[in-house]
C-alpha cells in the first residue's frame, strides 16, 4: 500500500519538474509575453467588432436585426421600410466607423508583433544592451525588406487577367499571413544586430557627443550588416523559389501549423493537457499560450475579420470552457449544492463571486482541487466535456462558429449571448454548466463520506 503513494508522488515531482522547465523556457516566455501584449489591441478590436455585429448591425444584429429582437421592423413597420430609414443608414455608418479599429489592430497584427517581440526578445536575451528600441528599429527594417513589394490585382471591369502591381507592398502580410515571418525575421534581426554590437566593430564617438547621438552612430555598422543579411536572404529566396521570405514561410510553416491545429487530435490534446497542467498547479497559458498564438489566435483574427469561419479557435475555447464556467462555476456550484463539509462549504462561498467572473483560483487552490486525487477525474474531464458539448452544437448547426471576441471575465450565460449574438449561445452554456456540474456530484459525495465533519454540518443545518 505504501508503494502506490510513493510512485504517485514521484510521478508528480517528475511531471512538475519537466513542465516547469518547459514553462520557464526563455523563448516560450518571450513568445507568451509578446502575444499577451499584442492581444490587448486584438481585444479592443474584438470588443468593437462584437459591438458592431451584436448591437449596432441593423440587418443581423441582436437588437435591430432579423435574427434578434427585430426592433428595426417594430420601429419602421416593415423590413423594407427599415432598410430605407435614416436610422438604418446611421447605424450602418456608425458600424463601418467602428470597424476601422481593425485597421489599427487586427489588420496590422504582424507589424505590431514585430515591434513587441523584437523589444521583448532584446530585453530577455541581451539585457545589457543600452538601447533596446534600436533593435526594434532594425527588426522593422528587416521585416519590410523581406515583404513582397508586388502583388496581383484583378480589376472588376475591363480585364480578365490579373495585373501585377510593382513597388507597392502586399499589405495582406501585415495581418495574420505574416505572423511567422514577423517572429522569425525580427528575432533573427535582433540577434544579428546585438551580436555585431558585442564584437565592438562599431563607430565610436568622443565622450563630448550627446549619448543619444553616440548610440545612433554606434548602431550604424551593426545595423547595415543586419539589413544587408536580409537583403541577401530576400534575393536568394526570390531567385531560387520565386517567393519572398514571408510567402515562403507561409507556405512551409504557417499553413502546415494551421492545418494541424484544425484537427480534432490537436483540439483533444490541448484541452486535456490544459486541465492536467492546472491540476499540477502549472498555469497552462505558460505552455499553450505561445502555441495558440501561432495557431488558434490566427483563426480568431480571421473569424473576427470575416475572412474565415474556423470552428477551432481560442474564441471557441473561451466560449465553451472558460467563459462557460467549466473550471470555475461548475465546481463551486456543485460544492454549494452537495457538499456537507464545513471547510468545503466555506471555500465555495468565498469562491462564488470570483467564479461568477470565471476566476477559478479560489476554489482550485482553496479546496484544493490542485494535486487532490479525489477531484482529479472530474477536473480532467470537465473542460474537454464542455469543449465537445460546444462543438456538438456547432456541428448540428444550432450555433455558428464564434466570431465575437468577448472578455473571458464576462459572467457565464451572458458571455454566451455576446459570443454568439444569440440566445442560443446562452442555452449552450447552460447545458455545459449543468453537465460539468453533474460530473462533480459523485466525487463530492465521496468527499462527504471520507471526511469526518459531515455530522457537524448536519447538526448545524438541523438547528437552523
């Protein structure tokens, strides 16, 4: 009997050690931090798109549209009268203006990523550098050198064949198409530039020269070498493959990665290991954040911009698992309803308010669920179950792919309405809460039987 706990503890220690090393990897931390910072602009754009699609859209919105309350017809008397009304035109204009927020965030995602990643990379790998923004400058320069400065355009009238436009940048690579190029080019540019600085093959100015001027001259030779490297690489890429580096990286890396992330196997692994890592006390974002940044986050952006309708995305994961309360509302609700333990009751009451806003730490660390063998099975099963319930309702056509970006702290049921723009999203989340809460019930009964303070609770209840 004593060997089993020893083996379990040994496994826990080894797993935690390996996962901790992976989570502490400097490159993964750099990627994670970069995506988290850039995600701030995406969240603003996502909120704006949600506002536009759910509330302002006069045709299909929740308030005025045919799929919602239908206030437009109530105001004007008919859909045809509504479509020609001044309010309809005003809402359309307002929605279009709000949509411009995407031009400064989602449509320039790769450019923003170059700035943030190069700065973060420089600070983590070259902390002694005196001016990290110079690294950012040359990373941006390298990125624009590599960009396709030509594209094909097919006029809507008067021409059948596409016209090749020269000396104009293909700005589609500013968005999600340029993510891999943004990371690899900016990372390599920062590394080359700083390594050149460390050789001291630089222009030294007298001490009397202002420091900012001195650093500018100091960066010239390393900067020229950095830019020159990417000029050569771009020449080689276009000469041998006929594609610039962003186009080549999209073909070789980004498309296969996105294809893999669109499989059920990838979804299953991500959702089960997410719960497993949490059970061991390791925040899953530290490991999955960079992976999602290169895959499902791209799907998010394309869904929000209307460029695609991916089912698998972090938006869908948030809608079906995190914002649906599978990790927060469900365990707390189950404990409140079925636990007879004094300590568990107190923890669940304390954790209720955070759980309403999808914050799970009070119950996971307070009960605890983390490293608690009794709750291992329901904790491991709840998130994948919630994910696949949501997937089922998309597959049968009850709801569509998630295209609205809603803050994950929006309470369950309300977030379902906002994510989908329909009451059907609320229904789906209600089903998820009921199913994932039910999973905990037999294990809470086991906890009641194994814990001796059950009689004390019953006596207190009888007095009340």
